[in-house]
């Protein structure tokens, strides 16, 4: 089998799209479920200011991969349980 013939069986992988708003709401729900304030989360993440957390929870930005790992440890769930994907 040549490289050209094997590539005929390949198809592009559907790229996931993260739902910023739903993911932010999920982070807020998880924080509240753990009885943590925004300030508590700020301290646990080592942030000087809480603005990043407010931006996540309002769906304006996403946490970095590093912060998602920390959040998954704080919330005791997998990263993919924090992220909400848009449905097509």
C-alpha cells in the first residue's frame, strides 16, 4: 500500500468548539458546589486579582491549560468535565 492510497481512507477530525458561556457557568456552579468564594479560588490559584475568574465565569475567556489542571484538582473532576462543547 502506498502513502497515497492509505490517505484515501483518512477523513478530517471534527474540531470541537468550546461553549465559553456554558463553560463559565459550569466553573461557577462547581465553585459554589465546593462552597468556595471567588476570593477562595483566587487564593488557591495564586492570583493577585480575581478578574480572570470573573472573566471565566462570565464566559468571556477560558482558563489556561495549567489553570484547568488546577481547577480539575480543586473540583476533583476531569478537565473534560469542566469544559462544555457546543453541539452541532
